[in-house]
C-alpha cells in the first residue's frame, strides 16, 4: 500500500507540474507538447496515475485503482490551490474551468471518453512496444482538443480559486468518461485480436 501511495502522489505531482506549465505557457502548442513529459515520466517510473490505470482494471486491482485515483485527485487539487497564489495562473485556470462548465455535462462526458481512449492507446503502446511515441502524440492531441483529464481537471479546479459543490458531479462525469473511454479501446483491441486468431 505504501508503494501505491508514493506512486500516486508522484503521479499527481507530475501532472500538476505539466498542467501548471500548460496554463502559464504563452504558446498552446508548446504547452501541449510539454504536457506529454508528465506521462512519459509516469510510465518510465511505474507511477500510479488514474488515467493510465483505468484501462487495466480487473478483480485483483480494484482497491489499488481507487486508492490511487483518490490520492491523485486530492493532491492535484491541493497543488492547484498552491498554484492559485500566482495571479496569472489563477486567472487562466478560472477561465479554463468556466469554459468546461459552460459546455455542459454531456460534452464533458464525451470529451473525457476521447481523452481516456487517447491515454490508453499511448500507455498501451508503451507497455507493449517499450516506446514513448504513442504518449508523445496522444497527450498533445487531448490537450489541444481540450478533452477532459480527471487529474488535470482537479489541478485546474484547485488553481481557479472558485469552488462550488455543484461542480462535483462534473468531476465525477470526467472520471466516468475517462474510465469508459479506456475500456472501450481495450475491448475493441481485444475483439480485433480475437478475430485475427479465428482467421488463423
């Protein structure tokens, strides 16, 4: 359990740092590209990040999955709160959060599904091929598209300085979307491989 806790805190720290960079970076393309650094390090060191684990849920790892997810979210929010002491970061985070809320629950769910799909593909490519190329492309895509990543959203929410209990369902929707997206892709890949085996 200590290992899960340490790895989950480390993952939250990495995502918070790259989320902060994405907010304060003057160029959205550079910010999106640098965001990939967080997931590359997380995968390289075997840290526990919710979105990286969501596509690999099974009967044996449910407890570690939810433990890591809770720690990711709490620490990302706390680090976001610390980042809110930078007025420039706070202003941009507030604008990001307002934009997400304005788009509504349905779009947040859909965008979170897309994000989950991209993260799963990037992480799974690394697990199977040992290469970071999938992450390097998948992460900037979801960042530039504005797709919802639960842990990054928690950082933005913490950094915004605007907290409303009515926003909690939106965060849960992002969690559900990320998880669903990851597992949709996992199921499709599995089904595709099963059909190939049948042909042989």
